[in-house]
C-alpha cells in the first residue's frame, strides 16, 4: 500500500527518499537514511527494524546489493517485505518478497531505486525513476518531481493519505524530515507545499545547530 523512491545526489552526495501510502504516517515507519551511508525504504508489511539494519550493513562496507542479500538471510518473514536501498557509491538494490501486496513492481536508474505495492499498475516505479532522472535542481525538488510522476502514472490502486520526505547530508540528523501523516486531499501536494516553505530555511536550521552565534535571526515576532 505504498510507493517510494530512494536516491543519491551525484553532485552533492546527499541521500534522500520520498514515500506515500494509503496508510497513516507512512514515513514514520518506512523511511531511513544516514549521511555518508545511504537511504533505505522498508515497506509493504513493514518491519521498521530493517532500515537501520540495512544502513549498518552498508556503513560496515557492504554495497547495496550485498546488503540486500545479507538482509534476506537475517530478516524475519522476508517474503512479506519490500526493501529499497541506495549506497554511498550510488549502487541500488531492491528486495520484493513474493507475498508483497497486490500489484507490486520495482525499477532502478542511476543513483535511484523505486518500488511499490498495491499499485494501480506495474508502470508506476519506472515512472518515478524516469521522473527523478529527468529532473534537475535540489535533491528535494527532484524527489517531489519523481513522486508526482508516480502519482501521474496511477500511483496506488486506492487513494493515498500520507507522505514523507527525508534528506541527509554531512550531519548526524536529517536536514529535511517532512511528513503529512494524514489528509483526505493529496498528501504529495501537501508535502510539496511543506518543502516549498522549508527549503529556503533549511540551511539556517543546520547553522543554528552547528553554531548559533553565526546563525541568522529567527524572523519571528519577539526577535526583532
């Protein structure tokens, strides 16, 4: 009941993922990323522990395909899981268990992997990959463009209600972690609006964490 992509920006080394589902708060369970290591989406009948495990395996030196192979031997009920990964070299891998729900499919491209289940059709992940590869700009812009392409190709078989966007770069915490946990409207468009608001403030939030003495003012009432 989910479609997503994990991606690496070849120019900056940032990692990110975007995800949407008919289930509530999908990004809280399924999105994982670590600066300098990679990004992982753990979805379908979700086991959230698989995301950190994949990141640990890749941080330990495994390429994404090798980490996925190792994961198959360590995961409980792998036949029910769908896991997407991209590593520090831009290599990608996907595990889709045979018990993935409904129409499920996967696709990969340079520095990007996409997968989904309970899809409207099997072309959705390829549309997401094409949307990412054909886009330009900040990684966040490209992730949103890719998700819009997936939605335009049919998206999930039923209406989606939640979405999330996570990006990591250099620091230990996500520099972007935006979520729409439930809406009756399009959560991908709600997420795009959040990104438009957050993007111009993103660097300032990082700077405030690293050195508040050099950070810009907050620009809110009471901080004149």
